[in-house]
C-alpha cells in the first residue's frame, strides 16, 4: 500500500490484510511500538519520527527484515509504509528476486494535499492497537476510547499540522519517485483515488486487487 501521509494507508491496509488473510506489516507501527517500549532502536527513531522525517534506510531495512522473518509472514504480507525511498525499494526488489517471489499488487492511493492535511488534523490513534479514527469523519462510539480494544485514543505527535506538512514534503521528495522505479521494474502499480467516502475508497481498492489477480 503506497501513498502520502493521511491518504488512508493504515485504515485500508488493516482491513484488506484481514480479508486476504495475511499480516499487516506497517513500518510506522513497528517504529511507534519500539518508541513506546523505549528500546535502543526506538530511542534512535524517536527524533526523526517526531520531526516528521524519514528514519535511515539501514535501520528501516533491519526492522523490516526482522518482521518478515516471523513465521506468519512466510506465505505473504501486506506492506504499509515501506518502501519509502529508492534505496529501500531496491533492497526489497533484490530480496524478492533472491527468493523468486513477486509483489501481487502495488496499490497507490492519492488525494490532494489539503485533503490529507484536513484528515490528519482530526485524527486520533489508539495507543494500544493503533486503530485510527477521525473526529469529523468516523468518530469512535465513545469519545477518546477505541471501539476495537477499549484503548485510549490520542493524537500522534507527528499529526500536528506543521509536522504533517513536513511528512508530506518528505513524501514528495523521497517517496513519490519510487513509483517510477516500480514501473521501470514492471511492478503491478494500480492508481486508486482516495477522495470520497471511506467505503467507496475501500471498494476501489478491492476492485484493483481483484483486477490484478485475474
Ligand atoms: P506512518 O505510520 O507510516 O505514517 O509512519 C510514521 C513515521 O515513521 C514516518 O513519518 C517516518 O518518520 C517513519 N517511517 C515509517 N516507515 C518508514 C520507512 N519505510 N522509512 C523511513 N521512515 C519511516
């Protein structure tokens, strides 16, 4: 799942992964977990994440490899938030080749910048399971409480408007160019609009996945 911050990658990936029956592997979630746990890795990553900047490729690749080595990822996975730079894409490409595997689909979600900023400004994230809500668009049943696990809902530090704009700049400069790399390498990129109602967007994604599978 590919796209700028606020485009809905996390929300849709979570649901799609559960439907397909593969683990949802979000590098942002893995980082937030290590930060919460106060691990060595979390301490290194915290400053970058807080400023809305990308964490180094070496660290990210290490984190991703450790996750993909888990038994539940052997038959497939849905990547959310990786790759985010050309070097990360190159590493992933080489690893897939080495294992004689391929990506079934690259779902590239997009929406205008002001839509992204607006969505993130109203976003609340569960401290425990990381499910996301939006005060205006899809609020939780009980204010401040996660519908799924009962955890506390908070605004992510990097969802403050200034940091959101920095994250979008990072995306434009370092992540968007990966789409050309994917195309050069004949990865099955599908462009999906993330403007509209959440159900409608999810339907578009499902159609794109089904079209790719045929
Ligand atoms: P996300 O939850 O995907 O919005 O990611 C939150 C933050 O984690 C990003 O703004 C980056 O600071 C960091 N991050 C997540 N994935 C990556 C990645 N693949 N490469 C570098 N930094 C990442």
